[in-house]
C-alpha cells in the first residue's frame, strides 16, 4: 500500500495480444527476464474487452494488455523493447499509441486491419498535411 510504482518520471510501453494467446505471450516475456530486468520497474497484466474503434489496440478482439513501466533510460529501454517486440510478434501484439514502441508503419498496417481506412480518411481531411509530424510519418503513414 505504501509503494507507488509510477511517479511520472518513467517510460511506459504497453502491448495488446489476443486473450487466447496470453499465457504463451507471458511465457515468451518471462524468457526475457535477464534482458528486461535491469530497466524494468514493474509489469502489469490486464484484460480488455474487444471494441470497434479502428485504431484501438483491442479492435475486434478480446485482449490482454501487457504494460511495462521502465526506468528513465531511453536507449536501454529501446534495446529492451527490441527483444520485447520480437518475443511478442508471433502473437500480433498491438502497441499502445500513447506509449513508447518501436514498431514502424509497415508492421502496424499488418496489425491494424483498418489502418488503410484511417490513412484514407487522414489524406482526405488533412490533404495539405497540417497535422502530420515525424512520429506520424514513421508509425502511421
């Protein structure tokens, strides 16, 4: 009760896998213990119901969220995320948009089945690119 795992100065990542793959995905992460332990504060697991929101990580599938709160060491966390994302790739892990991940636009198009619809909408509503930036170009367009 007296411990607060997040004080606001951490890096966070989160990935969503289909609920049916939860145990296998957790097992794959457990095998990375020596790799992620030095930069990990806490990992939590939550279950989330499917929804119909195009870019939601749980779009169309009941999911398990695998959340990571990392030490504030960007380079070390990114090295750990390379291993995390590789371990979770067989489970079509979708990253949380508002947290740190490495997955690029090409891979995300395979994970988010409505990404093409979103990009079409983006091109139609923001034809001159006023709301685009380097992050959006790397991860979405």
